[in-house]
């Protein structure tokens, strides 16, 4: 008997590999076949990003805007809207959840066209539970961000606020906060990935996603997670594209049975980063398990040092948003 035929017929008693696992295996196999033998190198560290905050107010907060200071120098088809008879949560894949979330967003997103001189107002609710004592605190964060980035914005994190000044020369932020820059980001998921990979547009090279390394995927996930978690209001088509792009990142996983800030149980998306020890950036994105509507975030933050350090489980969601003519003007 041919040993390969016998192997094909063998049942290991395990479920079949999902698309994400197959993709990662193909990427690593391709790299192994084409990489010459060489002494192992330590993984490249992600470039250090400066945090644009005032003083120590948000130094311990993981979800904050990041500022970069320059020193001068074969995608799957989009998923259909999930039916009422969705498969058991334990069998759902991360890509199915994120493609479903993209489809939900395309159906329900509102078209926004703010003027450059206006502000985008957002109201976010954050519930924090201190792990040591179980004490629960609730924060209401209200933000007014300048649409074109030319004026001071009012920014809040965990109940504390400050004035955020316009960017200086040679400064840029990720994720972008001004509407003009957000509108330039591709709304095709593969082109969005390539634009994040090259930092200067999707057409620099004729890349295949199969040639992206683990470290590059880690950086792409970092950028997508920041975009989705820190920009509550986006131009039409960008959030669905970001969801689909996130679903194409090898190592993104679906975790059922996660509660949001309102006590609803959903399916969460998180990331198993092969290049980072410990919890990767981005936490958990929680979705309705049937409609795939986005429910909110779950993350962890710490404050203090040494014996006085405290760890908090943080649940948050966007309560409302609007366009206003003045900073601190309520809709």
C-alpha cells in the first residue's frame, strides 16, 4: 500500500485546520524553503513610539494616540450576513466573525462629511475592575477632535482630560486623527494591509500577502488594532475594510463567551503574536455572536509601580458621537 494514501485516510480525531492556521503554515513553509541557512537572529523589536499625552495623566493607559517624530532624514470572498442558525461559537473562525462584522458595518454605517473647521464629538463609557480588590469604577470620556487637526482638541482618558495641541512640523500620528488623512486610507482590505506595510501607499511594490513575515504581520496588527480602537468615527468603507484586513492577519483568534461592559455575552477577537511575549497590543474586540455587531472592547491596564502597582480589567464602548461646530459644544 502507498504510505501517502494510507496517511490521507488516517483520522487523527482532531477538527480540520481553519483558514488562519493553514495560511500561517503556508507562510512559514514558504519562508523555510526559500531562506538560506544562517545563524538565528533575535526578532526585530517594534520601533519605539512616543505617546502624545499631557504629563503623567495617561502614561499607564494602554489605549492612547501614538506620535511618531521623524528625525528628517489569494483573499477570500466577503462573508454574507450570518444567518440565525449560526454555527456553534466554538467552531467559528476569526475571519468569519470579522467578515461578518464588516458586512454588518456596511449595512449600518452612516455617511459623514464634516467640514475642516468642525469637531468630531465622541462619548465613551469605561468600566474598570481592580483585580486585587474587585472595586469597580465607571468613567465617562468626552472628546472633541479637530476635523483637520489644525485646532486644539479636548481629549479624555479614564475620566481625566487635557488640551491636545495641533501637531508640529515633522510630527505625525498613528492612528490618524484628522479626517483628510483618514479619507486617504484604502477601503480595500488587501491594499490597506500593504499601505500599512510600506507606510507610504499600497503601490510601492507588487507584494503578495504570502511574503509578509511574522514581524511585519505583528506590526500590521498593531496598526489595525490602533485604528479600530482609537478612531470611533471613520469615513465610509474604512472600518469594514479594517475588519476584513484584521481577519487576514495570521494568529488572529476567536474566543467565545466574553462579556462586554453591559453584561452581554459575545465572541471576542484577539491576537496570538509570535513575536511578542505576554499580552499583545489590542486586547479583545467583542462582537454579537449572531449579528456580528461590534459591542465594545476588553483590555487590561496597570498603574503605579512595585508593591503599589494595581491591575485593572477595562471594558469600554462608544455611547454616542456627533459633529459639532465648537470644541466642548454638546450635540
